[in-house]
């Protein structure tokens, strides 16, 4: 992890914080508590940084922001020892053979689980900003008939009307805690925080497969 900042293109002092805390050496409840703390600090600093990059005028920088955001999420999965398959890991062809388009970035816990019982998996996509692009996710749900998609985002401008539209299309939005629990959105069941996603939703799915795999 010492040179992770070179790969992720993120501020080195933030990644140094992770190293100082020796997060990869922790297990069990200590790991969970530390990740929760870092999600407040790490997500609170890293994700807005990625968000600002994504607002760059050049397409190349927007693309890099998306890749950085995705890499951060997968790093958190790895630190929490969550199994997952992603297009970058297994290849787009594998996802295509499942009938999934390029808008789907990952499946938790894995493709095998999706093939057995896809309503007991977490199908994820990541977008640094939503704008109108969330509609592409809605089209993917309609085309594939998958139950729902978790859309992870660093966007801080999610209106209640947009949240309702996404709810109508079975899109679960994973956002900052202060966004998910804001006055306008806290009653929206399809808007959840990264903390709820990482420490409630994913463990629930993994627990199911540990018993029924």
C-alpha cells in the first residue's frame, strides 16, 4: 500500500493515514470500527476529491476520476475481505455472457451466486456524478430485468425528486452519510449511506451465502 497513491492518483497524506492506522493488520470488530472511522474521514476527504476531479473540463480527467473512485471502492472491499467479481477482474465478456451490459461494474459475492439466485446478490455500478446518467442504469435494469442496482456515487447534489425517480426504477443510491440522512432524503428508503451499505447490506448478503452456498 506504500505506493497506492501513485495508482489511485489520490493525495498521499490521506493514504498515509491508512498506513499509520495499519488497517490491513486489523480483524473482526476492530477492523469494522476502524473502517467506520475511516469512512467518515477517508470517504469524507477522498470522495469529494474524486468528485472535484470529475468536474474537470476534459473527458480524460473525468474518466480517470471514475477509475479512481472504482479503485477506492474495491480497495475497501478488499480490506473488509468482501468477495466480489468486477468487469475489471473477470473481463467484460463474462458479464456480457450473463446478459449484463457495461453499466454493471461489480457483483457481490460473485458471478456464481448471481447465476444461482441473482436476487440474493448485490449488483453494483459506480458514478462519480449522477446528472442524467442514472437513466442509463434504469435502462439496464429494464433491459436485463434484474431486481435492483446499487448505484455508488460521490455526488452531493441529489434532489428529492431525482431520488424518487431512481426509486421508481429500483435504483438504490449509496451516498455520503450527510446526504443520505439529510432532511430532504432521510425518509427515502432507496438512499443509503456508505456505512449502511458496507456494514449492513453487504454482510447480510454474504451471511446468506455462507449458510446457503
